[in-house]
């Protein structure tokens, strides 16, 4: 069993690549739910859905989220009501785009949770509906919400307001995970970390995708307890994030926005950090952080490059 700590797009692509090398049903994703949000009264789990849709080969390849061949008629119809919405009302939000087919996922998840099902159970049902053979586990069945404090005025916004409404284009001064001090890693997720032959930290944002998983009581202890078979993949290549705000968030939150900054964050829980050849001049600085640099092409632009990244990552976790 190979357990992968997951955020969104980068993790989804790594899990897809993993299936090129290992049987799909040997892979387990422990997925961040700090991005989850409630809009239109619907429970939305973007990282779980991005991974599910990617592994189902149904993801929209340009957006990296939501479904391919999507239509947006429900969103367009909502605009009529956004016109008449009283000031201060949260009804008919049109800033977060929900495609017509994507809505079905949120309808189903919302209804099942309202019946008392756990997010773990509902996620398994959604995976089955998409014939996804990898086991996808939410990090917790309780509500954990990533809250971003804006550097401009100290105001707090939800992760999705920061990421989508503000296009992650504004400096942040703090990130916190409401609920993480009491929420528990699910027993399934804890077992997936403990019993795996290898644990991979996917190339996701260390501060808002992997950090919420680590903020849950016990996660870091479980990982540190098997650090020799934990390998992280840097989401920073050549000083830039491949997708999303990881590079400028690292900087804004006081970390070095390079593979060295990532190494410092992961050294306590991972034996090795996979870095791209573009960053090989920083390999010694990474090693100085107490984590072994493994230099492998990390931009998963072709199946061959992706499969080699998987093979080298697993080799680093098993030696
Ligand atoms: N990302 C956007 O940039 N704009 C959107 O309108 C948007 C809608 C959306 C709907 C469902 C979903 O599962 C993901 C969606 N995302 C959107 C991506 C979302 O913000 C993710 O949290 C990010 O990809 C970061 O993980």
C-alpha cells in the first residue's frame, strides 16, 4: 500500500502517475478538506473532487478542476437572482463556478451528509460512482476550515474566497485551520499512514494543502515515527509553484520560497525531498536541512516523465 498526502491538482496528477507504475488499488490518498466550503447550502470538497475527477479521466484539463464538457446554465440562471439579492445576503453567489454536472456531486454529498453519513463513507460512494479504484480518504470527518488573514487589512477570508474570489493575488499574513485542534485524523487515514509500505507527500501547497493534514492531532507523530519511508515532492520548481500560490505564500508567511524552504518544513517528517534538476544547485542547502535531496524531473508533462518521477520517489521511500 502506498499512501499519498494530497491537496488538489498536483496530488491528483501524482496519483494518476502512480497508477502507471503500481496497481491503482494499492494507492490510498489522504486528502485535505480545509478547502471545503458551503455555498448554496451545498457541501463542496474541491480537493476530493479534483482528485476523483482526475482519476476518473473526467477532469477538465485546462482548468484542472471541475468536469470536462461542462455547461454552466445553473450558474447563468443564478445571475438573475444575484441582481435582486438584498445587501448582506449570501444567496446566489456567482464568484465560485459550479458546473451543471458538478452540481450533481454536491447534491449527492450534501444529501448523504444530512442523512448522517460520514464524509469518508460518502467519498467512497462517489469514488465507486466514478469507478475510481484508488482509495480516497478525507483527512477527517469533522469540519476543518482554512482561514486566510489578508496582509492589507488583517481581515479573514475563507480559503475559497482567497483562492477564487481574490484570485490568490493579495498578500497574506497568516493562515489558520479552524477546527483542527479538536478534529481527528480518521482511523482509516491514520491506518493508511501507519500501515503503508511508503508514504509520499504529494507536490501540493505545503502551507494550505499539506499543513491542514499535519495540523490534526497525531499526524506529524505518525509520520515522524516512520520518517525513513516518507518522501516529499517539492511543489516549487525553479523558485515557482507549478500551479497556485505556494511560492508567494511561502514568502509572505516568512519561509524561503525555494526548495530549501520546503525542505525546512518537511525535514521533521520526511527522509527525502524530490527536487527538479532546475533546483540542483540548491541540493546541498536542502541536505543541510537534514532531508536528503533526490533530483528527478518533477514537471509531470509526459507519462514517461511522470512514471520516472513515481519510480524514483518510491525507490527513495523504500531504501
Ligand atoms: N477554482 C477557480 O479558480 N475558480 C472557480 O470558479 C473554481 C470553482 C470550483 C468548483 C468546484 C471545485 O471542486 C473546485 C473549484 N475551483 C475553482 C478550484 C478550487 O478553488 C480548489 O480549491 C483549488 O483548486 C485549490 O485546491
